[in-house]
C-alpha cells in the first residue's frame, strides 16, 4: 500500500464514530451519566477528526505553485496535528472537567441498563474500526513493532486512527466499568471517576500524537535504513563517494534528497550529466518516494577534508 493509503480506515472510523456519538448522546440524555457524556463528546471529536484527515488528504494533492514550489504534501501533517489538538481540547479537557464537576456534585444515574447496552454496541462498532485500521497498517508496518510504527511512520493518518481507536476502546471499557460500579454500589462517584480516567487516557494519547505530528510538520529526514540505501546507491558507477547528504520528507510519499557527490576525475560535461542521471535513477528504483533529488558533483578531496558528514554511516 502506498503512503497515500489509509482512506478505508479513516472512512470506517468516521462512520463508526458518527453512529456511536449519536447513540451515546441519547444514552446520556436518558441516564445522565457523566461517563456517557464524556464518551459522547469524545466520539463527536473523533468524527470531526476523521473529516479533517480526509480533508488533509484532499488538499495535499493540489498542484505546486510559485509560492509553494514543493507542493502541499505537508497539509496531511498539519491536519493531523490539528486532530491531535482537538483530541486534547474536546476530548481530554472536557472529560476531566465533567468528571471533576460530577465528583463535586454527584448525581444518581437513571436507566443505567440503557447506558450499558449502548456502550456494548459501541465497543463492537469501535472494534470493527480498529481492526480495519490494523489491517491497513500491517503492510506499512513491516517488521517494526506497533510502537515503532507510530513513532517512525511518515504516513500520519494511520497512527492517528490507530491511537484514536485504541483510546476509544479503552475509554468505552472505562465508561462501562464506571457505570457498572455506580449501578452496583449505588454510588455515582464511580461514574465520575470513570469520566476522569477517560480524560487522562485521552490526554496521554493526544500528547503522543502532538509530539509525533509536530516532528513530521517541522520536517523529518530519511530513516537510518533509507539513508544507508541512498548512500549505497549514489556511491556506484562513476561516483566515488558521497561527500555529504541531507534529506527531508516534504510529504508522506515525497522525499527530498540533496547531496554532494565525488565523481571520477577527468569526466567530460556529458559524462558528468550521465553519472548524475544514473545515480538518480538508481535511488528512485530503490526508494520511489525520493522524487526530488539534487546532486552537486565535485572532486574527491577526502585527504584534505576534516569534517566528514555525520549523516553518512561510518563517516
């Protein structure tokens, strides 16, 4: 699956969250449960978030302009960052406020069985959304762990949906426990504690997403494995070695590569151009995302250079 993938997981999450949000609001109106209200706002925020992710995918495909010569690929990072902020503000902060409010002024639940049924149905729908996200992420994940995938992925939407869905499932379980204990004990404080737990959970997830999306938005370079491939492919043919190299992802599926390469001495202009073209072709064959490659030819002055490029392995 290409870096542009993830739409199926986003749409599945959007449909599931929209239905769940409506059901939870009905459950809150019937029961008065603060956990249900917190989960309702959480699902509403998640539904809006999926819309923002889809919007980011659409706007990132705009054609490059004079003011934006490298295109709009980072729109996907921007909207994913906004999603993380919304998850924190609409999800976490609201749940904490509501939980603390209900802790100070406990209110008994009415018709708790309605809340339990809605939460169980929501768990089923959210599980479907979560499994769809896992299925779409598996190919991109490769041999990495799920945590490594979330930390290292250049495709922002799938880590966002994965963490949102995982948080939603855990939040639903916390809400179910809070409502269940409040019903069994007759003490609504348990419902308030469940709401606060949901707020803390969403806050942790939001902070993780904010940190990761900020890193992508600022600009991340190629991974160490990709960098090794880049250097190895460039340093072939008439290229003696890579003097220094800089990389940056300007979109999930677009890598910018700029490097100074040492060519064999005595090459003509035509041979130099051919060597550069061959090097670019080798790189693109190995790393298709390397669409923008700028190579500066030079002579090998390794004997006089005192500051090797730390980006190159073994420099």
